[in-house]
């Protein structure tokens, strides 16, 4: 099996965070680098998904797929009442 090409990245982190990483590494019997790689991969995936959803929402706005602000506000204000309004629909 061929090893993947890698690069070393350096980051200064607060001591309490570094200690938590060391504790996780010990508990999981993994290296500190493995923990950091997993955390960074998860964060990047989350950010990519956030960007995808933002782009999707902006495309909806461009296509006019939006709700009237006053209708949404009235619906939200009614949620705690005895007769909540139905959710706004297109």
C-alpha cells in the first residue's frame, strides 16, 4: 500500500485544548496527529456543507423562492398562542 503524500501544519492551541487532545489520544489509543487529522477533516466537511447550503439558499433567493417577512413574523409570533397560524407556504 502506497503512503499518501503529507505536509506538516503547525498551530498554537491553548494548553487546555492540547491537554484534551492528549487525553483523547490516550483513551482512544491513537496518536495526537490522528486526533488532529480527524478533527480537521470533520471541521472542513462541516464548513463545506455549510457553504453548499448557503449557495443553495442564495440560488433559491435568486429564483424568487422566498417567504414574505411579515408572514413569517406573524407565524412565529403565533407559535406560543392558543391558535398558532399555519406555517407560510408558497
